[in-house]
C-alpha cells in the first residue's frame, strides 16, 4: 500500500480490479485472481488498521454484502446492452473468496480477544 492511498482509493481500486476479474470469469478466457487477491488484501489491511480487529470483524459481513451489491449494479450497467442474459448469482461468493484470501494473509492481525475469525 502506498502511504497516500486512502481507504476509499483502495476500495475503488479493489472494485475496479474485481469487476475486471469477474468479467473474465464470465468469458471463455482464464481468469487469473492474483491481482484481485492483492487488491482485496490491500483494502482489508487498510480497514483493519483503521478500525482495529474487533470493529473490523464486526463490520466485515456488512461490507462484503454492500460491496457485492455495488459491484453487481456496476456490472449490470456495463452489460446492459448485451443481448444474452448474464447470471451474476455467484458474485457475492467470489467477493467472499477474495476477502477470505485476504483474511488468511492478514492472519493474526484479525484475532479478536484471542480467537481467530471462523
């Protein structure tokens, strides 16, 4: 993370990267998750540093749901002129997957009162 990156900047970077990744998942191309996993880590790391472990873990599920909804709206806008229907049923699952990878990398920093998030 660059010192001048703010949480909104990191969130936007993650959102843009995630949309590119998700659109690649919808295509015949092979979707490489490396960049989106890194962007998710940077974003969650900044949130954790700002909020502290207890507050971070308390708000993570809401953030995941809210983020997924925003991404779905953005993707639907991008794909509105497509003739064929596109299913986004697994979108939130893919966001959660990115966050789980980030949480695994954050490791001990996400511990709350001596217990690791499950």
